[in-house]
C-alpha cells in the first residue's frame, strides 16, 4: 500500500449504559491518542426494539449447523455493533483510506499502540488484529506482523480499512456464527488472519471476564450418536476447506510465510 496515510482514529464499541467502562478506558488511553478516541454506541441486547431488526439476519438452521445451538441475544448484538462499524468504514463515513481501529471497551492500551497505528495502514493489509485469544497460534513473518491459519477468537481489537470492510460485509448478509468466529473464517471473505505483534492492546482483567457487550454461552446440547457423527463430518469438511484456503493464501501472499529470523 503506497502513499501517505493519516494515523487512524480508534472507535470504541461501548454500551450507552456502561459509563464506568467508558471512564476507565478514557483514563487509560495515552494522552497522544485521546484526540483520536471515539466512542461508538453498541447495540444493546437488552433493548428488544433495537435488537429485533438484527435478529432477522440470523439463519437458525445454519447457526445450528455451525455451532449446534442458537446465537444468544448478546452475540447478535455484538455482531450488529461490529457490522454497523464495518458499513461506516466501507462507506468512508468515519475514515479515509487509513482505515480505523475498532476496539471493545474491555481493553487496555499497551505502550506500542501508537507505533502500531502508525505502521499498520502502510503494511499493505486490509485487516490486522490488535489482539487475539492466543498469540501462540501466530507465526511471525516480519518484525511486527504475524499470521495464523487457525481460529484465534475474540474481537477485542482490530484495524480495518474500507476495502477490508467491504470484504467482511460481502460474506455477512446472513449470520450463523459469533462475530469473532466469522472474522476468523478467512476462506469466506478472503482476509488473512494477520496480527500486529506483540499485541498493542490487552484485555482489562477488571472487566473482561464479564463483558457486557459479548456475554457468550458456548454450551452444547446433548445429542445422540447420529447427530454427533454428522457434526464430525461437518467439522472435517470445514477443516479441509480451511486447509485448502490456507494453501491458496500462502501461494497468493508468500510474504505471510513464517521466517525463523527477521
């Protein structure tokens, strides 16, 4: 990606009623980043009138095939909040080509956040994670960038430019998975799982264990042997699809290949 870029703004997905989280994050942000910190009103799972239109995007039968249960209201609200920001980014209503950082309100900024936001828009990628559930799933391919072909979970923070937002939107007309799992499914939207490492944000231990935006429940229903066998076949098919897509990505983007030393 060539040319000059402004440093991106940071959009914090925050429930209107979660004022304590907002205050905590405002206090923790480095002074140099405060002018670029914007709060985005999250879709509230407890507001039925607000949530109901979003529920129409959910396919119940496809959700069951994906995660063997229904999406919870909080998971739908979380997906809706991120989806709404993707649209604004794609339409360049809140940013230009420099894109925007999207974070949830249960994070803390690390000392390298300013350097990350300066470097990422120039990287040539359309989407870069600022945090993931496990850094061990990533392989470093340059000094500050790493790649994973596995699910890395969590939507605590990422950077996205308009082209990347368009790619995410194209595959998200119908929802049948949690938003972090959807983002990890690079074979559906074509965005490799690239992260800036070390991660420039981390979870805030005071609030992240009880996220108000994303209170997920991954409990599976008890089922019989036939259903279990069927879902095992589905899992194997998804794994094959992931592996094929991973190989294609590496052929298309050889720069993602792991380097022992950089």
